């Protein structure tokens, strides 16, 4: 098939098509549109082709746009998530307020508008519902240990504890158990930190003349002995889950502090292992551990304080035998 342009007069042109059989067909194309005119939806036509070869497009009216908008809004409404309202019962108490007594306050949160962790819910409550709610938090990624609290009966970190999406059950949040309360979810950590300080949790050398002048090297094997110990973030979840620590917290050092004591006892660079053991010989500092193992169960970092305490007891037995043999 061949194409021949017969004329081009004004805004119209005539095109002739010659078929393979010799027949000639004349077609008149549509007027060329004015580039400055508003042609509407039907103006988007390829005018380089004759009308006979152009694919017709349906005209769109304002009414069509209206019905499309209605259908879109109906679809959006149908696919919008249903509210998932979750109740959070939070421990409240301000000891400095005269007449105030411990109580549980209930807050309702739509989980669709909240982050996945319990700490996200607490932050939302404080920012949008009750600015007087008090709790500790910092890193939001299980590194600092600040947001340790009791959630649904277990000690853990609020930033690592996922919200139970079962909206028929309320999430109950308390401060760490058996500790003095500063306010709401903030426990008094003074005794815990004092006990930690008492074990001198740092490297000690008998000859300090070269301190700061050279590095203290370790073998790979000696360094591996510290794995599972140095990761402790001192959140106190383990110590405050221990019944022995509940009743003897003033004398028994507790799982967290004892695990840190063991961490320095087995450090190949430290030279005060025997002195560290000597401080734990009394009936309470070490031996109030009865291997209940709540500490290992509740540790948010997956550490095993119970095992560390057992290792200290074995080291203590060897130390006492050696001491008695010398005597």
C-alpha cells in the first residue's frame, strides 16, 4: 500500500491510499488543532494519521471524574484499618506528694498509631495523654539499660519488649520489684550502684609503673573467656528478679554485680583475683545465691549470671584450699 498527499489547503489536507490491487481511496484528515486552545480530553489524538486509522477514544465528562472520585473514596474507606485499641495499666505513685498512694492507671492506645514496643506506648502516653508519667529511657535499642521495668510479670527492657497485640488483654507495667520507688516507674538504683562500686570493676595491676605507657595484651583464648560477661548493661533486671536479693539486698551482692566481679577475676590482665575472692568470703556477699536461676531467665541480653556465680564458688573453694594449705 502506498500513500500520496493530494492537497494541503488551509487547515485541512487530503491523503490518497493506493492498494495493492490498484484501487485509490481518498481521505480527509481532521483540522489541525490550535496549540493555544483548550481541546479537552478528546484533543489527545495523533493528528499525523488519518481519522480512519486513528483509534477512537471515549470522551470524558466532568460527571465521569466525579464518579471516579466517589469510587476512590469508597475504596479507601473500605480498606482503612480498623482501630486496635489496647489497654495499658501503668503503676503510678509519687512519694513526695502528701496523701498519694500507689495505684494503677489505665490508658487506651490505638496500636495502628503507635510503635511496636512497650517503650513506644509509654512515650505516646507521656507526649499525648499524661505528661506527668515518669520513667527512664535513653538509647531505645537495648544498650543503656535505662528502661528496665516489670512488664506483665517479668523484668525486661521496655525498648525490647514487643506489645502484645491481643487487645482483649491489658498490658501491666510496674517498676522493678523490691526497690524503693522515686516516682512511677523509676526505681532508686543507689544501693545497686554502690554494690557495683564495691567490687572495684576495673583492671588492677600490682605494678603500675608502666601504666599508660604500654598495652596489656591478651591471647585470643583469654579474650574469649570474657564473652557472655562484658555485655552486661547493668539494667538490674536479674538482681531484682532474685528472691535472695529481695530479702538480703543490703548484704547479698546479687547476680549482676557478682557476674561483673567474675568478669574481672578471670581477666588474664588483672592481678588481683585473690583479693577479689577474699572480699566475698562472708556468708552473704556470694553464698546467698541458691541457684533459683530467675536471673538467667529474665536477662534481656541473654546472659547467664547463675553460671558466673557457680564459677566464682568453684574458684572460692580452690582459693580456700590453697589458703588453708599455706597456713
